[in-house]
C-alpha cells in the first residue's frame, strides 16, 4: 500500500510542475505564431471538439523551423496536454536506447514475451509480414524496438516498458524538463496493470514536448549522438504514412511517429526536404477518418509556409 501511495503522489507532483513554456534555445516569432494559427483555422482544426469521456478538447500543435541559423518555434495550444496514443512510444524507445548505450544490455539481448503483455489481436499495419507477438515468444530487444516504432505494435511496447521501467523512463523525461508527459500506462486494460499503475491517470503529452523531443534527435542531443541517430533511423522506417505524410512532397523524408485511438489522431516528426527542414507536431481529438484530409492540408500548408519563408 505504501508503494502505491508513493507512486500516485509522485505522478500528482509531476503534473503540478508540467512544463508549458518554450525553452530558451528557441527563437519565438509572433508573426510565425500568427501564420500557424491562420493555417489551423483554414484547415478547420481551430475548434473545441467533443472527446467523449474526456470532455471538451482542443488540438495541440507545434512547429520548429530548422532551416535558418537558429530554430524558430511557434504553434497553437502547443502546451495543451492531450492523450498521445502511440506517440508516447518514442519516450519508451529513448530510455531503452539510453540503457543500451550505458551497457546495461544489448540490442540483441533476448527477451521472452509474457502475458498479459501480448495484447495485440490484429496488426496496426496489416501488410506487415511479421507475426503478432504471443506468450513465450523469444525475441531480441532490437526486434521489439522495430515493431514498436515502425508498426506501432502494442505488445512490443508493453514488453519494452517492462524492460526500461516507468520510473527510469520518467526520470530521464524530467532531466529534459518534460514534466507532465510521464509514461504512466502500458497498452492494456487497467485490470492487467502492475500495482500502483491500475488507478493512475492516463499518459498525456503536449505538442511542445514531442517537438522538443524531435529537436533533440535532430541535433544529436537526445542522450547521445548514438541514441539520437538510432532512434532517427527507426522513425525513418515508419510504416504508417496515412496522416501528415500524405501532404508532404515526394522529395521529403519524414522521420516520425503516429498515434491513433478512439477520437485521438496524432503525428509528430522531422521533415527534411533539401534545404527545407522543420519539425511538425500535432495532436488532435478528432477521429482518424474525419481528420485525415485536414492533416494532409495542414502538412501541405506548413511545408509551403516554411519554403516561402526561406525562398528569398
């Protein structure tokens, strides 16, 4: 009982100190903010949406222009904390790679899958040939990482959360001031959660935190250059290209992670198109089938804006 109380108290404390301001290493521009707000309005994502049991919710949106000498940040409700769905798997991947980098185990260390972690009954990407994980399967950490990021496999994520451990994931999160974005839950029903996590609040994050995470990858500052580049490679093999990716030109490379569940549809990543480089992070409380055309248009307009800003 004491352990449960401590865990709940810690997460309540983290939420109270959630980071909501832009870090000082970014340049802020009122003009950039206004341009991004206009785009959000144009694509119809400026409303307050019905998020079911979560009540009324707004999007969380952030862009970091990396094309110039100094990164310029802007957004709409960038500090709004919202359910990230599978996007928070990037935070899990960070801690696993950190521990590998520290020599605690290898990417090729074997791991035995145990129930109830094997939750998936269908593939998030149906054309992916890799079979679903099941109880007693023996796989490597590297295999789990690839499944979790590229196919957004929930069973793999549950296993990796156990390997990394939530306290250690969140300790690293706090080192980067991502308070409020702690990983609190696995991807399974609360009745199967570990003691102390069965009644805890659901995981949330903001477009600001997710964008800042991607900036650290881009600049080789996420733990170490090795961790940053390993994760960037994984993000570059993302199999879900049905959201922001549909609005990007064929010449662009998009290193990203998507997430979707119930009314939430999200995408965050690094766009590189020749000299044009930026980070785009969007979390919406809108069902995927309704928001896909808006995300396509959002990506197109942001890309056009960044390109125009640097065309002189």
